């Protein structure tokens, strides 16, 4: 156990007091969560005690700002009834996320939490938890502000004030117009209502044209991000197959999804699991990394076998051993460039089935262009270095061949993985490294055997 610095404890208590008194609106639950994480690094038991001391409303908001693995610790320190009380202070999407995270560790505890809730609230959260991890409904918030076409704007604003005063609504950006069957008709920014008279009806606004962009609850959440980006939406309404308005996905969730997606791709390209890296057990982290390192070892052996086929060639001309890594390295770097661009464009939905051929051709042309440039450069260097003109020709040809293969396979491999329903970011880098190493060594040493010996 480490001593908790007095400054850290004082900062935590002062931030809590300022937030609850409302004198300092700059204090955010995120800042309190960051201070708690510092305490957790020093003493986990003290961290849980400090979390318990927070007022219930603030504790719920701080808990959501903490990393996901911290949610899983909550059920060990709080009773199901206490966790259920926390959900009352949370928006439905955050409450569902909290229970879902607990469910991943202990389904029985998560069930007890749900049973401790009022029936209507329990049914609402159960419907959200039932959605798949990557379905839009899993990120949906059911609290929203709606109005009917015949309602006057002044009446709806007074109703909104009452909902805000009762703390039943938070972060309201849009008015969702629905018919008697709850079917979505359009969304109107709140700021537009300022310019209108209180007696005007929403039906008149619908005639002028309003945003009708929606997503369905079963849509892939990554498609929702694309919709929000394409239409510049801060909030996306969610409907069912019949067009009935179910809820909304707010900007904070969209930002989290974008960040999570980018982080996941970065980890996957390096052969690292984001979930594994969040574990505190070094053994668990090391075991997962060892899996990919083992795969890399196998591919490295494959490249070494290719080199072994030309051992007599290398022994007869030492210059080949000196220059050989250059060809493989350039191919690997060129392939990484192509792979990174391709995977990113695929993630953003910029490469569809029809665009695949154009993407491959573009990357091959770029690879050939750079291949010929650097082939000429390394060819001249090899010629001057070893005073062997034909050695320069050999390495130049090998450079063009390997950069061509890097451009081609750097595009084709992730496209094929995606077609096979495999995350292109996971296995692409290992496969591409194997291809560029083998092609680079084989082309260089093979050409040397034919031309120089």
C-alpha cells in the first residue's frame, strides 16, 4: 500500500465540494474521475472508499467517466440495490452500459440489479441490453423531447421547461415530431424555435421541410457514425422497422465510438488486443502478445527458408548479404503505407465493391512509380559501392518487383479478409510482412543467381 499524497486527497475533496455547491461550473465529473484513478493507482481500497463517499448523483456521473474495467469492480464493493440506485441518476444509455459491463463479469449480479429497479425502468433497460454490441440500439438513449404536429410551439416549450426542472431530460438539441402512432416525421433544432411565434404549430414547420434522417435500431453502429458524419448531425434519431421513434444516439457516444474504432485499428495493426492491454495481469497481457509474436516467428522462419535456398549464391558473393535487407525493408515499409491507407479507407466506408479494382490499380501505380524511382537510386549506389554494374541492375529489378507486390498485396489482403468476414486490421500486417519478405528475398537472390553467377 502506498501513501496517498495530501494534495491529491485535498484536490478530490475540493472538486467534489465545488461541483455539489454549484459555485464552479468548470468542474466536471471527468476531472473527479481522473483524480480517483490517480488514487486507484496508489491504493485500490482507498479509491473505492472515496468513490463510496461521493454523493449518489455525482457518484453515478463519475462512474460513467471511469474506464470500462472499473465498472466491473463496482459490484464487488456495492450491493445490487446500491447499483440500482445509481442508475436513476444516469441516462438510459449510460445505465445500460453500466449493467452490461457488470453482466460481462457476473450475470447473476447484473440480474439482481435489474430486479431491484422499478418495472418500467427495468423493461426499458432490458430492451437496450438485448441489442448486440455493435447495433445502434445498444448505444441509444430513450430520453428525448418529442412533439405532435398540431401542438403549439409555446406549449411544447413550457412542457420542456417542466421536464428540465424535474431533471427528466438532459442535453436536448432537437424536437422530434411524431404522429399519433409515435412514427417519426422529422427533427427540428431547438434554436430554430426561437425564431418562431409561440402559437405556431409544428405541422406548419413540417410543410417547410425538416430533417428526416434516421437510423434503425439494428443498424451497425459504425454505419451510424457515417450517417452522423455525412449529414453533420450531433444527435441521430433511432427508429424501428416500422418507423416508430425509439430513441436517439448523442454526440458523446458517437465520439466514443470513433475513438474506440481508431484505437482498435491501431492495436490490431500491431497485433495487440485492446481488451488484453487493459488487464492488470502482466501474464495475461504477455500471453496475448506472445500469440502474435509466435505467428511472426513462423513467418520469419518462412523467409529464412527462402534465403536458405540461395546459401551457395550468398557465399559466392558477400555483397548480396549486405544489400539483401534493403530490398525487404523497402517492400515492408511500402506495404505498410498501402495497408494503412486501405484499412483506414475501408473503415470509413470509402471503399465499396465497385471501388476495389480502382483502389488496387491506384496503389499498384503508386508502388511502381516509387519502385522505379528508388530502384534507379539503389542501383546506382550498389554499382558505385561494389563496382559491379550488373549488381546494380539486379537490386533495381528486385526493388521494382517487391514494391509492386507490396502495393498489390497491401490492398488485396485486407479486401480479401473483409470479404471473408475477418477484421482486415487484425491479420493483414502479418500476412503482408511475410509476402514482402519472401518476394523481396526470392526476387533479389533469384535474379542474382541467374544474372551474376
